[in-house]
C-alpha cells in the first residue's frame, strides 16, 4: 500500500517533526503575533558599565550609546497552523451514495462540515489511502480500494493542500 513500506512512514513522521520544530513551535508557546511597524518597541540603548561604576548611581547619557542588536529572525514571532487528516478512502456504499443521476460522482457533501476547519490551516495534509480508478476498470472498496477522481476534487474543495 505504501511505496516505501514502513521506511516511508518513518520518513514522513521525521519530516513532519522537523517542520514543526523548524517553525519554532510557536503554536505551543502561544506567543503573540508580529507587531506592526507602528507598534514596534524602540531599541534599548545599552552601554557597557565600567568595572568600578556604582550600579546605584545614575549614568550619564554619553554619545557612544548604541542600540542593542537582535537577529531579525529572533525578534519576531509567527505561527503556522497545520491540519493533518488520515485515512481518506471510500467503501462501496460511499461510492454508490456519491453517484450522480446524470453520471459522475459528488463527494463534496462529505467534507462540508469540516471544510471551515481545513480552510483555516496554513497547510492542510491528508493521507489519501486509496488509488484513483477509472470507469473502465471500475471502483471498489475493501480490500482493493479504488475511488473515482471526483474524490480528489472534493479534497481540493475542502481546502486540502497536500
């Protein structure tokens, strides 16, 4: 069923984990989203203190103060919403229920209630666990799943990207 067997599953899992950590896992920290240009904080001016300087005494503002520099990537926070759905496949009763009187199939109604959730995601992944057949060869459910191409159209309609 999987072209690379269990190795393919492992590669997919490792890739998804890498993407989540690479994105900074900001969805876990619930950190605020980027500030607009008008809302950004002014850079803090920093001057190294002399070793014998009294920390209680106010410092004068000499001309050699410089803004503290932060790397651009670390100074902004952003989020990435990933939706992952598994095991998209249809059995024969579902195929027959989607059959249209004039020919063809319509699976869009199956995804109607989840469509708003899938569309909100920046990346929506689906595990398409079937093949796409042809009318000549016929369609089938268990154990040799083969679905009409209209199932792919319904996945696009629902908002899936991958």
